[in-house]
C-alpha cells in the first residue's frame, strides 16, 4: 500500500502524518486521540463519525485521510469544552437530547452545519439535516427540540440556562436535563456522580463531546473496512 504525507488541521492544531493511502479520516482522527469522533458503522450510514470539513458536515469514515490534507477539520470537541460548551452542546443537554451519547457528537456537528447555513430551520429542515444521523436511544423528539432551542439561542444571543431536573422527575416520566458529558462525548457514567448532591441529576458532559463508549458494544455492520 502506498503511503502519503498528510497534514491534518484539527480543532486549530496541526498534525503532520505519513499514512497508508487507504486510511480513513475516521481512523486517523481517532488514532490522533480525537475519540469524540465516534465509530459506529464505517459504511456511512450512522453519522456518528461526522466532522466539519471546511465547514461542511461529512462522515469521516467515508473520507480518506489524505483527502483532508490541509483542510480545516472541526470535531464536536472543537466546538466547546466542558467548562465552556457551545450553545448547541448546551441545548442538547438542556433539552434532554442525550442518553447514551454515542450519536451526540455527530448530531451536534450536523446541527452546527445546518445552523451555519440556516439560522431558523423548520422542523422539516431539521429532520432532513439530521437524516444521516441515527440515534438508538432518544426517539429524536428531544433532539429536534434541542436544535430548535439552539437555533433560538444563537439567533437571540440568549444566555444558555441549564435546568437540571430532580430525580423525582424521572419517576414521573418528565423530561430531564442532561448530559453535559454526552454533549462532549465523554463517558456517560460520570452523569451518575452529581457534584451538587441530592436533588440534582449530574449529567453527561462527556457524551456531549463524544468520548468513551466501548467499541465492542457498537453495532459494526460491514466489519473492519480499513
Ligand atoms: S457513518 Fe461513519 S461510522 Fe457510521
Ligand atoms: S444513540 Fe443517540 S443518545 Fe444513544
């Protein structure tokens, strides 16, 4: 296999690599430590691996690393941090749009691309923009709500307010604000340890950025396609 020299510019950092020509951008990014870019299917069907490539959302499993040579790549973790999340990440947490969090980084990337080109999308436009992102947990209603919320906040410049529901809400089936973690992609288990004590639900910052989630628990259709 021929090898290629590639410069990947990710979240403002530059990486100079020599890679086999058939290495996907997904593998290159994860090998560099950008594990907020999730590996869900490797065949372009789930959207978990989405990144912004020169401002456009792409499935990184369907792009060869050398094709991204010199391009500006932004992952979900490049949009915001746990201390200073992006309004889209915060909206996903506030709307309860994050459960396991595995799909969340890709959802947020697709949302970012949508709102950059259309600050006030209709529900149909949101559904269309997220049609390539699969979620096995939330049922999509809260995700659509999160995109509406993020769009409104970004348009109005409203400060993001995070409302955390008490555990009793869970018993009543009410919506619970969530997972900072899921927004960033970290391990959702962190959400179980609330630093705020009883009466609050600590959440998933990690999932927001997209880290963790054991690979062996993922649906892998098509096997290793490197
Ligand atoms: S679309 Fe790339 S991992 Fe599923
Ligand atoms: S797959 Fe979407 S939150 Fe779990």
